[in-house]
C-alpha cells in the first residue's frame, strides 16, 4: 500500500503539481497549501484556500486563492457553478 501512495505522489510531482506548505502564521493560524501550477477550470482557478483572499497571506501580492467551489471575481471570492465543488 505504501508503494501505491508513493507512486501517486510521484505522479503528482511529475505532472507539475508540487504542493508547498506556507507559513501558517501569515494566514491567521490556518495551514495554507498552494500549488506551483494553478489548476484551471475554464480559465479560472479551482485551487482551494480562503474566502475572501487575505492580502498578506503567503507573501503573495494577490492574497490567497479562493476556497473550493469559489473563483476570484473582481478581487473577491465568489461562489461558482463553473468549478465542481468536489474537485481538488
């Protein structure tokens, strides 16, 4: 079973979806994960994190990504039917 998990992780790394844990203190105690490559859903991210974005979070100029099922619209996280809420 461990081999299967390692193979799955390797597949993610090969696909370019390296997961990075950022400093949780910058995000009000939340442990933040971000991908070095955004997964797009009709040109909008389905990446998960917070809603609304936090400007200082992870030192990113644009703040955090929106949580699952939300997309950024005009700088805010809005509910979206474009992206499947169960997608990662």
